[in-house]
C-alpha cells in the first residue's frame, strides 16, 4: 500500500479527531468563559484569561481544520491550500497555540485540581479543559510530524514544499 493511500485515508481521520476534540474544548471553554463573565467567580485572573485563550484556540482550530479538511477532500491535488507548506504553516501555528494553552492552564491550576480538597468552583470543568487542551496538543503534534515527513519526501522527490500531500496518479 502506497503512502498516498495512507495520507488519503489518514488526513480526514486525524483532522476529524482534531475537530471533534476542539468542539468539546470549545463547549467547555465557552461555558467557563460565560460563567466567569456572568458571576466573576473565577479561581484567579490567570485561569479566567487562559480559558479565554483556550476559547480562541478552539475556534481557530475548528474553523481552519474544517477548511483544510474540506479543501483536501475537494481537491487533494493542485490547490495551494493542500500543499505541504500550507499545512505546515497552519499546523505549526495551531501547535504553538495548543502548547501555550495547555501549558498555561496547567501552570495556572498547579498541574490540576483535586476537586474533593481544593473546593474550587467549576473544578471538574477546569480539569476537563486542561485535559482536552493536552489531547489537542498531542493530536496537532502527530499531524505536524506526519506533514513534515510528507514534506521531506516531497522535497526529496523534487517537488519542494509546494508539493502536494498526495501525488497525482
């Protein structure tokens, strides 16, 4: 089985998982942001601000992942947006956002909360927000590594990084 068939099959799966978990993270962070804005009962200012950044990262990830998956499924070859370079730029920015989001919420929560001992409002939601941020970081890392490997093979093939994720048949 050629690498192209793996990419054709794997791209929608990986991007689908990223979109799925980003929607979950969007729901959690939007709810927390809404509660913090409504009641001003945030754990501290850092947690409030980091939840807002996670909300932004979720929206960014959903919008651009849907666009990239749609363009890939529509036209796997020929579009500048389905090129290796375009994917690398998008995934690298998304990777940076999720690294910053996951590490900052982890630092703000001190590595996580013990809901039985800490007595923090929305403790379970904050732990879920932290966990899903790390899941999205890992998924984005996996996608970025796969695209970088594909980019190296495209460069060796002579297409450069403007080459497509899937070669023409």
